[in-house]
């Protein structure tokens, strides 16, 4: 059994005896990792604020999937994202979001 575990670790690119043990990082490494995570999250939030179409694309896609519950998500996604009307639909959704935001200010 240990051999299988070691094989699995090698397949996942985990080396050494610590693997993904929570205490595997030094305090400095953990601090740097936490700073990196915060910085990345802030950058992502800024990007999403500057590009509301991303949110509209994701919301529209997930909403359609949950409403229609297709048997093949891959085929549905291919059809959804290759729809020639998608660009116009997303642009309309972005305008609606901007109008809502303007009413709030």
C-alpha cells in the first residue's frame, strides 16, 4: 500500500516526506504565500471590476446550464460560446448592470 501512495505522490509531483502537510512551510514561506494570495485576489477583483463582461458571461452560462440541465455540458458549452448572438447578449447584460450601478450611486 505504501508503494501505491508513493507512486500517487510522484504522479502528482509531490516530492519529499512532507507532501502537502500543513506544517510543511516555514513561517516566512507561509507569510509570503499569504501575501501572494491577497495580492492575487486584489488584482483579480480589480480586473473583474474593469471587465464586467466576464461576470455576465459566467452568470449567463451557469444560469443556462442550471435551467436547461444538459446531458453533455461540453456540447452545451461549445454551443453556448459559439452562439453568434452571444457578444450582443453580453453587451446588453453589461449595459443593464451599469444602469443598476448608476441608480445605486
